[in-house]
C-alpha cells in the first residue's frame, strides 16, 4: 500500500532504527491486546447486566482506561506503519531535495510537539501518583495507572519519530515514502 510501511520489509542498516522498529511492533501487539481485552470485558459486562441482572462495578471504567491506553500505546506502531493521516500533494510536487528538507522540518516540528505532550503527560501522571488520586467510582482505581499511558505512549511515539528522522537523514527511508508517485506529476 502506498504511504504505509510493510512490517515485513527488509531490515534497516542502523541498529537504533531496527531497535525502534521492534519496540513499535511490540507496542502494536500490546495495543491490540488491550483492545481485545476490553472487548472481552464488554461482553462480560453485558452478560452480568442483562443476563444475570446484576450491576457492574469496574467494567465500564476498565474498558475506558484500556481503550485510551491502547490508543496511546498504539501511537508508535501507527507511526511505524505510516498509518497517520497525511496530505502529501505538496511534498509529491517538490523535487527530491526539497521533499527531504520538508520531511526533516516536519519531523523535527512533530518531535518538539510530541516531546512537550510527553512532558506534560509525565507531569500529569506524577501529580496523580504523588497525590494518590483515585477515580470517583465504586472501583476507586488509582489514577496514576491509566495516566501512565500518556508519558509512555507519547515517549515511545517520540522514539519512533526520532528513528524516522534518522532514517530520512541517513537515506534509509524516502521522505514521505511516496517517491514512486513523483513521475506521475
């Protein structure tokens, strides 16, 4: 598929990029597992509510936290696959050198933004941990646990972005990974 990276593609020459690719693929599996577990919990919750006619205590909250965490932990995998939405009309119309410069600029700007978000995510997690915040539900889960997905997810996303930047700079990856489309313009 155009615009996505094949997870079975040849290995990169750089060991940092290979390491980051492995971490990102693990994140994809962890994220998919969290989604699967939340589906099982939802099925159990439906059974308890509508078949056994009992109330649920932890299920709804657990599913919400699992889905949010799956989204955060899945960020590096989606970046690894180049699955994020992008508009590449302008980059594809540029000459290769300008396309590479635009890619480097875009990756650096994204790295800065994601680093800021990861920093604030860590601060949010740390405050919840230090103050022992708990949810207002009957379950009363310690909120630092679901909040941990913010700095971890964005931190690993940051790692994948740095890997992508390195790949573009050393020439292991094509900027915007659509170089075959250039001839169409």
